[in-house]
C-alpha cells in the first residue's frame, strides 16, 4: 500500500506513521527525519536544509524531490510505504506522480489530518523527541516513564529547534499557503481520506485503519 500522510505540523502524522508501519510492514519515509539526519551528519545537503528548517520554511522542491525519488527506488519500498511530510507543494505532488507513473505505480490513499490550530500549537511546543531512535513524546499527552529519557531505547530526549513558537507560527503559515492546496488536488483524484486528528492517539489510529479498509 502506498500512502501519503498530509496535514499541518503537529497533526500527528509521525505518531500515526510509527504505529501503521509496524502493522502494515512497510517503511515510513519522513522527509523531515531525512533532513534532520543529514543535519546531524553534517552533510552539504543537511547544511543547506537547516537554513530553511530553522526558519520554518520549506526546503526547495528540487532538493526534496531528488531525495525522495532515490529513497523510493530502494528495495524496502517494493511493497509500499508511508510518505510522511511529502509532497508539500503542488510541484512536489506533480513530480511524485510522474515518477510513479514511469514505473506503472500510483498512490493508493492520501490521509488528510485535520486538527485545530490551538491544539497544534500545544502539541508542538510540548513535543520531545529521542535523539537516538526518533520516538516522539509529549510532556502532557504522552509523557515518557522517566523524564528526559526514551522508553524504547533509554536515549536522551530533546526539543526540536523548529518547535519554538516563532518557527511554529511560520510553519503553520507555510502549510496554509503551500501545502493545504494539496487537499483539493488529491480530492479531485478521488483518493483523499480525511481524518479528525483531535482525538486520542488510539482513536485516530482506528479511524485510519477503518478508513483504509472501506
Ligand atoms: P517535518 O519533520 O515533516 O515536520 P512537520 O510536517 O512540520 O510535522 P511534525 O513532525 O512537526 O508533526 P507531525 O504531524 O509528525 O506530529 P507528531 O506525530 O510528531 O518537517 C520539518 C521541516 O523539514 C519542514 O518545516 C521543512 O523545512 C522541511 N521539510 C520536510 N519535508 C519537506 C518537504 N516535503 N518539502 C520541503 N521541506 C520539507 O505529533 C506532534 C506532537 O503531538 C507529539 O508530541 C505527539 O506526541 C503529540 N500527539 C500526536 N498525536 C496526538 C494525539 N492524537 N493526541 C495528543 N497528542 C498527540
């Protein structure tokens, strides 16, 4: 199954992708994670991406598209994948469609996460992420058993630079301007599944599973 997770920052895309990949046995491809790993490794691409990420802006389309095309050609994508945070512009969506069409493939469903803005702000400013395995926590909604330590791997938890209020505000604005038009784009293609993301994690998960079955 080839899926796209579409939604504003903090909508729960990463949280749900983590659960669904285990269930469907397909990889989660998060462009945000790819960039954060490149920043950590200090690669040229990472340094370039960081300039945009820290300000809450999108990394240029040509950089993102090339990275995703390379990733989709890897063997673990043969049976499907979850694209988490890609595409984010109409140009990226067009490039993805052309790339898949060249291989006789297509996206099965686009999950559109809907969450009110005040909830997004609370989620992002309270988010903690594991430095080691990338697991996501929230100081109020999903606290780790031991403060500052990952339940899965005992790694150290940190707050992302772009989860500061100024960058979050910019990211939400960029989402409305550049990414939200993809809702109509995929609606027209008849593959959009809209999910109410302002519910407990398990309920959102069940709504996705039921939506995919129907
Ligand atoms: P990226 O890492 O993709 O960030 P994002 O899309 O802004 O999404 P987030 O990771 O912030 O949120 P999420 O929806 O995954 O929420 P999560 O599950 O963590 O991108 C970062 C940057 O990289 C971009 O700004 C851009 O610069 C660049 N980039 C990436 N892709 C790009 C592209 N395609 N083109 C150009 N540039 C690109 O949940 C958030 C919090 O809420 C967590 O604490 C979680 O525990 C909590 N939570 C989740 N679900 C629930 C729930 N149901 N109830 C209560 N709490 C919940």
